[in-house]
């Protein structure tokens, strides 16, 4: 039986470049709040779904988390806890906070935070982060789809024109951009095109796509990487890029951030223990507008979930 399984496994991997590329680009469904079907709780934990379209009828589905969403419930004496746990090796870490009528910031009607999620991380984690940020900054938080939630895989660059139209229509005067991992690709392009972007914060931004793909395989799927050669991963990455029809220069975050044209105040959060976005890769950046903040011993999952309280508080402080 084991021999038959091995033959089957190797035969599947014989077309591994196409198989890997297919798996990467398949859209995933958004993970919803799994609690009781209660309009109040849905608003708290999932935000307000919004479909917005531009003048050419291109549309984008986002979730908006506003400080005003919860006023009615706070007036009724309600308070809400946000908690999720992350197990890393043998250690259980917790993201936990309570939202009350007293501890929130005042509403800032002219300000917004655009949140670009990373690839493959539970969308519910980012929903929790969006509600937390909205409550404690007073700003609207616009939660974008992750790159693998679009019907067509384009590294999250699918609907930036629609997003720009939405932001201009709502007359936001000040925009902050918070991005994670692959989400930083779209974040950089938006920052280049919007003059009212105050700052961008990038948590564990993605390195070259082929390098990141191999790192993900070796660290999170070691059995697969044992059978698949590095060249297969590189060719799969090349296939994904070609099929996306995205200019490859838009994917080179290091070059874009190092460019003199990148004048937005940008803060990168990186870690030496993150093989997907290693700190050493970003330390060579030479742009006065870009700061690199290093947190030790945080792997990629811990980085993008903001599970470290010190880093979480620092990110919040920058966005207030």
C-alpha cells in the first residue's frame, strides 16, 4: 500500500510546476464569523460589506469597519471582546482586547486606513484587526480582499482603480496603508498613485516571489519540498507571474522601496526568524523615507497575525 501511494505521489508531482501554479492561484472563500447569526455580532466582527464600482462599472467588494458602527450598541451598555489564539511550536499566544464606550478614540471622518491582507492567512484574523484598529484610532478601516480571494490571481492588483475611485468619492483627506506579506505589492502601487497617503506600514513584506514560494514550501510543507526541486518552484512562480499578466517590476518591492520616487513615509516590520521575509534582506534598503524595525524570533505567521503585543502596540501607535 505504501509503495502504491509513493508511485501515485510521484506521478502527481511529474506535472508539479503546473500543479503548484494551479494551487497558488485558486481563489478561496472568505472565512466568516462562526458565532450566532446576530446582526450586532456580525457588524462587530465582520464589518459592513460594501460593493463599490467606478465609472467604467468595474466593481470591488470590501469590508468597512467604522467607529460609528458600534455607537448604538455601546449606548445599550454593550461591550465586545476580541480574542484569537495562535499556537507556535509548543507556545500558545493570544491577541485579546475589549472594546467599550470609554476606551475608544473619537471618530475621524476624514481619515481612513487601508488594510491589505497577506496571502493564505485566515481572513477572520484581519477582520478582528480591522475592528480593533477602527475602535482605537477612530478611523474607517477598509479591509481589502487578499490576493487569493479574487476570481483572477493578479497579486492583489486587480481593483486599485476602483479603490482609488471609492477613496476620492468619500473625500478622505488622510490615508494610512497597512499591509502584510503579499498585500504589500498592492499597497506600494496604491501609495504611488494617491497623493494624500500619509504613511504606509508593511509587516513582513514579501521578497521575490520565487524565493518566497520556496521558503513557504520548505518551512510549512517540508514533505512536498523534499520531492519537488527548487527549479520546479521557480518555474511555477514564473508561470504564475506570466499568467497574471502583471509587469514583474511591480512585484520587486525592494527596488520599488529603494527608488527615489518612493517618497512616502514607510515603516517595515521584519524579523530574523521569518524565512518568508527575512530581516537581513531589507536591511540593505537605502531610502531616507523607509525605516526598518526589527523584532526578534517571530516567524511569518506570528508577524502577520500581530500576535506580539509590543509590535501590535507600536503599529497601533503609528496609526493613531
